[in-house]
C-alpha cells in the first residue's frame, strides 16, 4: 500500500489550505451572525462558491468525473486530505460543492441516472445551482436496516404515487433544495432485498409537507434535519432511479463513499480540536503552571495525537482500497472507520472542551458545534453498533472458512 501523495495532490492541499485561511476563516463570525439572525444561505456564500470554482477547487470528491463535467478528477486517496482540510469548518464543504448529502446524491445520479435524469438533476447539482436531500430514514422503524422501510412507492398507470413519513432528512430546509431522492417499497412481497426502489421527486411536488426542522442535541441546523411527510405524491414513472427493486443495492452504493467522506472531514475537525487544545495548554496557567505541565493535560494531548494518526491511516487505507478494488471490496474497512472515527473525534473534542473550561461550551470556540456533529455522526449512516456487527460477521465468516488453521498454535498440554 502506498499512501504517498502526488505533487498534484500536495499542490491542491496547499491551495485549499490557503483558500480556507484567506476566504473562509475570516468569515466565521459573519456566518454565525447571519445564521443566528435567520439569514440563510448567508450573503457571501455564492461569492465564495464562484471563487472556489474559478480557482479550480470544485467537485473534488467524484473519482469518475467526466471530461465535460465541472471539477477536478481525483482518486479517493487524493481527496482524503482535502476533505480533512474542509472538515475544520462545518459549512466549508458547501463552498467547494463537496457537501453531504449532495455528494452522495451526485454519485448516485452519476452511476444510475438516465440521460434525461442526468440533464435535469445531475448537471445543476454539479454546477452548484441547486441542492438536494436523501430521504431514507423513518421515525417508526429501525432504519439502520433499510429493509424495514415502510414508505410505499406504488405504480399507477404512467406514474408512481408515494406515501410515507421520513425524518432527519438533511438539507430539506435549504431554500435551494429542489430534489428529494426518496427510498421506499415498490413491492412489499418481493425478496427482502428487492422490495425497495429509489425515485426522484422534485421538492415542489404537491403532497410534500415539511413538518419540522428537528434540533440535534438542541442545535438547530439552518439547512435542516427535517421530518417530511409524503401524501399521495405523484411523479412520472420516468423518475424511477435505476430499476424497480434496486433500491437496496443503490443505497449500499451511495453509503460507502458517503461514509468515508464523513470520516475524512471528522479527522479535520479532530485535528482542529487538538490544535486548539494544545495552544490553550501553552497559553493558560493553573496552579502556577502552564496547563500542559499538568500530567493529565499532556496525556490528553499525546492520546489525541495518537488516536488521530491511527484513524487517519485507516481512512487512507480504506480510500486506497476503494481506488484499487472498489467500495464492495473495502466494505470491512469502511465499516471500521465509520465505527472508529466519530468516536475518536468525539473524545478529542471532549478533551479540548475540558481544557478550555466554560469557554469550550460557548460559541466563542467551534468546539461545541464540532462535538454535536461528532455525536450525531455516531448515528448518521448507521449507528456504531451496526458497523461493529458487520465487522464481527465478516471476521466470523473468514474464521469459518479457515477453521482449524490456528489450532497448531495451541499448546497441547499432557495431563
């Protein structure tokens, strides 16, 4: 495995870092002020997007970007440090058109959309003209098992009619969200993994009700994590994404890259928290000593550095495997990073908050927001326990296939 970055990748990392320092970091306070005043999107977001696009820092996430599509074609390994750099600021990824859930939706459309669907939805998403939402999770079932989904997508002549309730649908409150990719059941009597389908639903279709924007840990996101009801929502049959019954497979194709992108950004957030904690420990005194001179603080710093580096290496391995062999071959690595990285991020940020004291709980640092994101990510795209279960099942399967090979290492005691 070779995780060395090419000259092109290193150049992009520096250019992106410079962009963040020159154009995003100076606007952190302005972003917070505008959002708190109810102004969203913020007044300068489109200017930042135009600048990022002009500087070639656009659509960096899509490895199979075509020549006629805007952006820079990068491998997952090349993209990993770029996503990490963006992850230091929760809203930064949108500036570069690399934000969830749009990235996952664009990957889905890139892989499975018809020519007409690509023109209607993928092109404006790649251009950053619209936003989108992915409607899978439901309040009444355990949605970590997608076979539980109850929303119905029923054929009626040349249309499909959708009825169901979704929640924690990110982006649904964004004023420019114009597309829902909805997952539901087209045939509840089919084989369990072939009951589901995905369908493209324009956000202005009659019958869609945005019930509420749900707070996450009492934090209200301006783009929304919404509860949405679909009541007799009618769309043309041509809006079906892929084939009827392919929804479960499409979801797996979408969630793999989405999970690794989340983890890449998480490392950036953890890295920022460690830097803030270390600088605080140098600048602040308690009991006549700098904080870092207290053993527990220096231990936190050391533990955080080791945990970040371990997580980063595993993420890079997963990225490399996806590049070399595809997301399916990297399923175990993707599950491992999704279980490991958000917990690592949460622990590092928690230590940083403790080091800052009461200030760490306030909006004067980004730590509280970063911690909320970390805690939420332990549930988003599947809770920790689902990924741990998957990893254990893969290990058990491998052990059964090689049963007895390790028995030679057992000490045979004579009694």
